[in-house]
């Protein structure tokens, strides 16, 4: 499963995180400022520990389980997307 390919092809991504299933539009993959592999994504469905079921989220890749690239595609960057996201020290893939 390649998150970078999902970003490139604008495929939705689904996975479990904090024990809850999520469906997201992946936007940026890289290493965050603390050195973790991370994904900035816009969550469109599923659960959330914070109670915010839709919106911008940052996920640590090593805490994502059962990730799969969906066949469904999304239109493009969401409102509020920042190319060159400053939360990342290294960006491996971005819209």
C-alpha cells in the first residue's frame, strides 16, 4: 500500500487509527518536525477521538492500521490546504 501513490492519483485512503476506522483525502506525506512519518489529510468519514469526524488531521503513519487505497478519487486540494506544509521537515509526496 503506497500512501504516496494515493496522493499522486487522488485516491481516498481508509485505515484504522486510535481504534476507529477513517476515510481520508491524503494531501501531504513526509517526516514531521519531530521526526515521525506523518500524513496530513482531510477526513471525510469515520470516527474520531476528538469528536471531529470531518476536517484536517495529522496522522502518524506507524499508528495507521489496515490501510488501503480506495478506488474512489477526490477532486483535488481541499480549502485550507498548504502546499509545502511547515509541519513537515521533509515532504515525500504532496498534491
